[in-house]
């Protein structure tokens, strides 16, 4: 029974670490807060929570993550090119 607790705890810790590592590559690019006039208008009209997908708000890679991925892609292209040249 105790091995299940150990394995479960270890899996939770590893999953949290992986989630943290992947999540730090992303950032919200733009946030548009509502103006006070729009808030008053929504209160008067009785508009509640409204969730829409906007093009102005998206989840994007951080500049560091973009640079890291660009370097990896360039390295992969270089390796493919070298393999083609050595194979001929």
C-alpha cells in the first residue's frame, strides 16, 4: 500500500514540474480591460458574463522560447542538409 502512495506522490510532482516547464514558455500577448463607461453600460443592460474568443487576445510563445525554438529548427535543417550532402 505504501508503494502506491510513493508512486502517486512522485507522479504528481513530476507532472507538476512538467506543467510548470511547459507553461513558462507561454504568455498572454494583449489584455484589453473594460472601460468604466462599458462597465456601466453592461450593468444597465443586464449583460452578465460573456466569454468570446477574440483575435486581440491570444496565447503566444515568449520571446525567449521563440529564439530557442528558432535555434533548434535551424540546427535540425543544418543536420538534414549535412546528411543529404554526405549521402550523395
